[in-house]
């Protein structure tokens, strides 16, 4: 006898950290495939990063990207603007078209590295009602925190992988700095021990850390504001050649609901970090008519069943509990029973 699995409803999830690669690297992903992956993963709004092959550091490129997204997206989408310290005069025009400003203080895909000498000037120039997001690893976290002092500007530290960084963020928060932080599912559900098995598919920046680091993240969930997937697809060929990054939009929610079943996290914490906090911190509109429905049944994540164009996941073969069965935006069903119902162009670009 088969019993029907329980269906739960969650508010539409928001992922403030994805790389949809459009325009320029659509062999990895594009706005249609990436936002389809979002819907299939229960996400109704995503915010895309500026490290395209031509970085989004001019208003012209930002406008082009918004136009393209408006034609191709099936879910809500916004954009973080970028800076290498030489485009401060564009901030006034770019900020109202952006969700935040992303700065890379460590090397990353695209080689898009900011000299820390520019940091203070950028903090001062970007409007204070919009967040600056940082890619900072252990070697630059102290400089980043130091540079925020006395400025009263919101800063979000992306994808914290380790005890060392989270401890420093907790201290900075306690000292009164307006700092928030995010953690990626891969740092919660994988460690450096998994790299033996995953090979290049276990490589991303920041890299996977030790079990002790992982444990520290789980023990300090209340200090983590946001879960962000850092959905960073690359083709098999590019991974074989050493590209860093893993997709995450379709695996984040099932992994978290599985952790809930195991008693590691509560439903309230999942909603807070995947919906309420991202909406509040990044001023992303929400609605009671925007939600996702998840069947609490067990299934196996497989590379074959993904919408992301890259066609693989580091969690391939993993059994999880929590299958997204329906995703609704503003009352319109956009994804149901494994099929995308929305058509390209239905997704709203924000800020509108
Ligand atoms: O692993 C990563 N991949 N880390 C980043 O910072 C960038 C991302 C990408 O764009 O591939
Ligand atoms: Zn990223």
C-alpha cells in the first residue's frame, strides 16, 4: 500500500546569489534555463551576479542584461552591479536598477578582482540604502571588516565557508557593524573529504573546508542571515579544465528539508534564511500569492532530472526528502509536476 506524502506550502524562496551566465557564457546556463532551475527548486526570485565574461560595470551593460532577462526569464530576477573601482560616477544611475553591488576581494571566475585600496571610496559612493556584497576569504576578511568601521553602511559577506570567517563576522556584528552574512548549501552538506570522490565537481570558491568548519556552521545557524546557493554552473569540459563553482538552485531546498527531517534545522529557520531575511535585507518584494509546494516524499537527486543547462550536481545520487511539485508567482502556476508552465518573458525584472 502506498500512502500519499504530505504536501507543505512555503513562501516563494529568494536566492540572492546566482550566476546565470547570460549574456556571454550561455553554454553553461542562460536566463531561461537558470530561472527554470529556480522554479524547479522552489525559488521565485533570484539575484544574478555581475561576473559575466564582460563584467556588469557599466550602466549600458546592466540595461542590456535587464532587457535580455525580461525577454527570457520564467521567474523573478534582479541584478547586482559590479565595480573594479573605476566606475564610481555610474553608481547614481546604476543603483536604482540594481539590487546590490558585488565586490570580489579574492580571485574568482572571470578574474574580476578589486584592489582593496578602492574599498572605502566605493563604500562611500554606493547609496547607503543598498547593500554592498563581498567575496572575501580568510586572507582579506580583516581588511574588509576594518574598512566598514564608522561608515554605517550595510555590507553582506557572501558564502562563509569556515569557522575562522564566521567567528570574525559574529564579533563584527556584536561590535555593532551593520553586517550580514550568507552560507552556501555546499559548505553545509559537503567537506574537503568529499573532494576525493567528487574530483573537479567538488571544486568551488571558497573551497570546501574541514568537518570542524562544517560543524561550526551548523552550530551557529542563528548567526547566519541567509542561505545562498552561489549557483555557479560550468560545463563538464570546463570543470575538467579546472573551473570553480557548482550549481545549487535545484538542490538547496531538498537538502535543507532533509536536514529538517534529521532534526538539524527547523522549518522556521529555513523560511527565515531562504525568504524572510533575503527579502528584508535586499528589499525584494514578496506576496502571499507567491509560494512553492513541496511533497515530503523521498527521491534521489540525479543529473538527468535537472533544468540547469550544465546537467550535473555534486549531489547526484543523493537521497533527499522534499520534492518541489508546484511553484506559483503572483497567483500564476509557473512550475508543476516537473514541467515549466511559465513562458520566457513571464518573469519580472526587479527593481521594476
Ligand atoms: O566557485 C565559484 N564560482 N566562486 C565564485 O566566486 C564565482 C563562481 C563562478 O562564477 O563560477
Ligand atoms: Zn558567486
